[in-house]
């Protein structure tokens, strides 16, 4: 593309209202854009400061228990926090053994280096498969999001609390237990403690139908892969592809809205952190 370029530098520290995951930003001057205008993010930077388990994002573990043919649907709250594999193991074990349990037995959670290879809790951070076992009577089932959405009557008939199908806040997806059966022992899939592995930058101000994000959202302007550990700098640079832009068209901009969301559409809480990016408006 041959471009007449207007660069805009965005920094969430200078927002007008909101917080770093959802804010209004005022440009220093009115930006008049022609009908053949496009936009793209050339650079983005932040620190990976979001929690492994975030309030309102993935802090609910759904479990169905059975004991002597009685069924009990529980929503277990996992405390918000930035966990390593061992501290998450402890948090899940404590939460499952908390109030509301129907079964006679107790839960124990162990870690493994691979599916089906259990280990003691003292092993290192590489042990990212979890086995949840009930000892002393009872079985359970950890439903995935798709099961919950398709079986709401079954869940509520078993005493389960109502939930929003559009925002389950499910920790179960983090564990991805592959066997949808009532068992005394379940082993997870590999657990990615980043919890957010893709970050989407949205702008309702000028995002449009030329970009389609997960769940049908059409306001995304860039996708950032989150490949760094907690607390590390996260950098993104434009791919250089001539197709990596969105059509903006003729419009006037002064106040802009920006959002940071994960692939499920949840806002990403940077826990007081900030982010910046370079936004380019240009003629195609």
C-alpha cells in the first residue's frame, strides 16, 4: 500500500475515563479520515500482569457429585490469584473440600508430568497435569462449557446455581478434563497457567465488519499472542502483511474507545498495569 500516514500513540495511563481494560481516550485534535482510509496497529506493549484465575473471568469450578444416587451440582469459587502449578493445586483442593459437598469422601489433588503419571506435590513447575481423586465414597463429573450450556435443566434440577451462558466464568476450561463421566478420579489435560494465551485489542469507535473475532465480535483491531510468563514484558509488532488492516472509511474521530479482551470476550484485568500502542491511519 502507498500511504499518507497519520500515526497516533495511545497510552492507557492518559485515559479520560474507565480503566486499562476498557477506557475512553481523547485525541489532542480532531482526526478527519477519508473514505478510502484503513487502520492497523503497528506496535503494542504491556506486562503480562493478569491473574491465572481472574474475578469475573474464570473463577468458578463447576462440579456434579453423586452419592447413593443423589446428585449435587456445585459452583465452587476459586480465589483470584496469580498461581504457579503448586499453589493452584492447593487452592483447588481447598475449594473442593469446602462447604456444599454432598459426597462422603474428600478430594485430593495431585500433579503429574504427563497424563496418567501422578506425582507428589513437591515436584517442580513443569508438572502441569492434575489428578483429582475422591477418597471415602462418591464420584463426580467436571462439565465443560458446552455441556453446561446444553444441559441447563439438568444442572438446575440437581441444585445448581443459575449461570449466565454467555459468561460462565469457568475454571473447568483451564483443566479440560477429557472424560465426561462420573468417576472417583479425573486427570486433566495439560494446564496452561497463562490462562490468557491470546489478547484482542478492540475499538468500538472504528472496528467494523472487516475483522471477525471469536464469538462473532466485530470490533477487534488486532490480535496479540501471549507467549510470555507472568510478570514479563509482552511486545507485539505488525506482521508487515499488506492485508493486516481494517477498513475505517470516511469518519471523524476525537474520542476513542479501547478494550482489552480474551478470546471469550472477557475484559482482561491488568491489576493496575497499563499498555500502549501505535495506531496508524492511512489511505489504501
